[in-house]
């Protein structure tokens, strides 16, 4: 499996300004105060990048548009932690 860090996607389709600001603050907090470097699957920083990509992908699907390659790549790298009910 690829162990390189996930990219921070630039597509903001479906993300409010409030979500984007809070996301940046959370990412910054995890970068400064979060755990040491971990595998991609176990890293909270990588998990929030993946969550953001999944939100953008869902917004594109709802709008009937195609997400960019970076979003699709990021969304395909991790699996959900829990099954959606």
C-alpha cells in the first residue's frame, strides 16, 4: 500500500466557508499538538483529509458532476472506520 501522505484537496465543492475555516484550524491543531507521525491508516491528520475528500465527492455526486482526479485519489486511499447505517 502507498504510504505517502494524502494530498489536501483544493476542490471546495459542497464545503461551506465555516467548515473550511474549522477544518484548517483542526488540521493546524493536529499538526502542532497531535500525535507523532503514524501510518496513513492510523493518522488523524490523514483521516480528516480523507473525510474532506469524501464530503466533496458526495457533493459532486449530488450535483451530478464529476470530481477531479485529486479528490478521487484521496477518497480511494482509505476505508471508512464504521459501516454506514
